[in-house]
């Protein structure tokens, strides 16, 4: 996550997270640290995984005090081990204490997503299928969570509702049919936009192909029907498999031949990576 992205997309969100944690003052810190004293604290990994969000972690402390220094021994995407020292934070001890939980919340959450994503991407190695995330993200955390998916080796689906056309079951219901929904989308959308539509059976698939959909999402279909859907599509559209996909059940989907598999679990069910700030001392 570069400086431009941070300033345009992340700073306001990080500041809001800090305001949530510090409404007026950090009374615990102010009670034991009445004035400036320089110190440092170590960032320790307590679980094997993939690290993601180091720039966000650093930015928390920088927004509290621009003089805070973060030194990292790893970069986003690196594999880290239990007990390993990932880096250290140096600056005003009051800032280190007040920013600790918010900074760790971001880093643990993002690293957990990257770790879970990497574990599924590894299962897909050797196939043509790419792993996608979804919009099933934590409110006000999407920019961070989708970045973490990319760090873990996954790919981003549309970022938000303005980013792409995806006609789901209720859109089809509102339009009246698969073909009507696609026709209306083609009339409304700029020609540079691809049109993706969700189908639940082979009849809907055939209707979507005839109407000229660019991408067809095979939603909660049986493995046998998805195999047949890929054959029927035969390159006329890209295919995406979706529906309660997790690390535990993705193996059954690997050799179906779809272009993409999307999984909401990447962002809504990934456990955090256990990290800690330890050994705070004056310097």
C-alpha cells in the first residue's frame, strides 16, 4: 500500500479508528507517563503466517506523532514464524502505548486474511483458476482487507457497487428474467463495462449465453452441473464459481475448469494472525 493510497484512502479510516479508541485521552497512559520520554517496543510474531499491513501499522503511530519510527525486518507478503521479531517501534512512549491496540488490530486482521488466502492459493497451484474475494468485508475495512487478499496471492473482484456490473438473483427478479436483465444492463452501461450475471442452473446459463453475458457466475450449483456449464460455455464467456467456498471444501472445485473461484470466507472468516508488542523500555 503506497503513500498515495494511504493518504487518499486510508488516513481518514485510521484516524476514525483512533478516535474510536481515544475519545478524549488515554487515561491509563497519562496516569503513568506524564511527559515525553523516548522508548521502543518490539513487534513479535506469536504464530506462523503471512504478514500484511505493515504500512498501515506504521501509519497509526505516524498519525499520532510524525516523529515515530518503525523499523521492520520483513515486508508484506513474507512468511513469518512463531517467536520471530518482525520489527520495532521507537518514539514517545505515550504514543507507543496509545497506538498499540489500533495498530495491532489492523496488522493482525490483515495478516490473518493474507495467511488464509495464501493457504487456498497454494491449493489452486497448477490449475488455471484464479481465487477472488467478494464484497463481504468488514464495514470501513474494505480497502485494507482487499489489499490483504492481494498480499496473500489472491485477486480482487469488484471493489464496490460502482466498480462493475454483477446481476444477482434479485436484480434478475427486478428485471423479469436473465435475458431482460442483461439487455437492460447493456443499454445502460458504458461499452467498456463487462456484464457478469449469476445463474443457478443450466437453463439460466443457456439464457445468459444467448443474451451475451461476458462473465457467468455459477452460484451454488452441483459439481456435475458446473462441469457441464463449463462445457456449454466453451469460451463464449468467462466462468466464476461461487457459494460457500472455504479452504476445507475447495478441493472439489479445482479441476472443474472455471476461470475464477470467489470466496467470501477470505475476508469474513479468516482468523487473525497472533502478533504482539512486547518489551517496551526507555531508550
